[in-house]
C-alpha cells in the first residue's frame, strides 16, 4: 500500500516550485540569494518533517530564520574577537 499523504520533502519541493516565477523575476545576485535560502530549507527538512506542519511555508521560514540566527551569532563572535 502506498503513502497517502505527501512527505514534508515533497511538500517543500512543491512550495519551492511555486516560487519559480518570482525567482525568475529577480536579478542574478538575488536569484543566488534565493537559492541559498532554499538550500537552508532543504538542510533542515528532517527536523521540519517531525513538526508535521499544516503550512509548509511556516517550517521553511523557521529553517531560514534558524540559519540566519546562526550566521548572526557567528558574526557577533568575530566582531567581539576583533574588538578585544
């Protein structure tokens, strides 16, 4: 018997495809940034799938925010080390 509900990864890829028109309208530099954001979403797919989100975009957004928070923390540490 097959799976009746799509997996989180399937939902994520479907959501990313919905944004392709938006992506194509972006400048090259912005398309590269968009692709990096989607890479971050895919990196956290396993954790997000445990959440069983009703709205996949919520989990995608949280994955992006998590990665941004990690980058901010790393940058703060670099700045603190330079100023010491």
